[in-house]
């Protein structure tokens, strides 16, 4: 009857069906009563209005029955929700970071992935973190949804019970590319997961540079695919001609490594025409010199790969 993608599916679905059944009964019942009243008491049959005497039994029933129904819905919702906040001891912990506009997952051994790899039938605690705005960690197949709020410690836990691939979405509107904020849960056998977890991912200048851009929320305002956001796109940036405003004077500059460095350290010095100043903070005290060089090399290599 129920899918078993996670340990919470059965209780959540049972609660949903219970509330849905009550709502459906009331919808049909109230609609039928409304039609009956319209037919029986229409103006043709009763041209003269009559005073209806109150009935204390009806009034008591109208108060007591809804209270019982609401308490029943609360009870079933409560017993389904309570286990979601009681994490079992020994659960594997994963740091889940939601930022504009992607997910990243960091494991206890320091490995970071853009997709959530998990072992089957093992409890997992997802520690939720956001460096920018409110997101919401939502895995529909697991019946899991928790808000990811800046400055607040929150978590979700579950046990994946099926080896398969499932969608991760953000269910809180978080900006212009909210609909792009998706990832995957990949559930593996215990052996396959341990092999993946202990396998070192090859690190390149491209991956390090892109990780720095993501970690500092650069791609929140600068797209990678050419689309227009708050700031100019990163696509095809290196060695391109940019029309900028310097102290109100329009000029053309070459987007070389020196330009990239100036844009990081003094973003309001050369503002690309068509964009507003004051939108980007200076990264002087945020990025180390080696980080800036890595980002510069990332753009250089991106240009080479486009040829």
C-alpha cells in the first residue's frame, strides 16, 4: 500500500489520508446539504420567510463534533511528527548546506559532494545550514521537509530503505533561480557507499575555483550559463571586452586577470554598464591571496575549454 523510500513514509501517508478522508466527507456532505436547502427552501416554494427556532441539540453537536475531529487530526499528526525530532544514537551525520542556488553535502571525513550519497537502512542526521537566505530541504519520496534558516541550527533525520535515486528540492522561494535548486539522494548498499566515501575525488583548478565561487555566494548574483542576474554573467568573461563606468565615465576594459582581481577587491571601482553599484561587497578581508589566484586560474581555464 505504501512506498517505503524512508522510515517516515507510512506514518506521514496514513496521516495525510486520514485528514484527506475527513475533508472529502465534509466537502461532499456540506455540498449535498447546501443543494438540499437551495431546493427545499427556494423562493418559489417559500415566498414568505419564516422564523426558524434554535435547537440546542444541533448547536451542541456543531461544537462538539468539530472539536473531536480537530483533536483526532492533531493526534495523528503529532504521533507522526514526534519521531522526526528524535534522532537515534549512532546516526551518520552530514552537513547539508543550502545556498543560492545549490545544495552541497559534507561528510564526517571532510568529503564534499553536490549529491547526497547514503547507505541503505542506516539512520542519517542532516545538519542544515544556510549562509544567505531561507531555504527548505525537501525530499518528497522520504516525506522530509525542514527549513534551512541562516543563524539557526536545524536538522532532519531519516532512514533510507530503498536503493534508488530520489529528488532533493528547495520548497522555500529563495530568489530568481529557486527552481534550479535541486539535487539527488543516491542510496547505495553499505559496501558501495563506503567505497564511494573513501574514494578521493580528483581536485582540479576548475573544481577548486568553482567551489570558491559557490562557497562565497558569487553564483548567487553571477550566472554560469549566460543568463542575466543581479551581476554580469561569468560565462565567457575572461579576455572579453567589458563596458564599465569609472567615476561616471564610460570606458572599455579587457577582462583579464588584473580586472578579475580588481572586481573582487574593489567591486564598485569599475561597474559594468547596465548594473548598479553597491550590490557586491569587497572581498579584501574574506579571500586569501591564493584563493584569488585560484579563481583567476579558473576563469583562464574556462576560456580555454570554450575554444
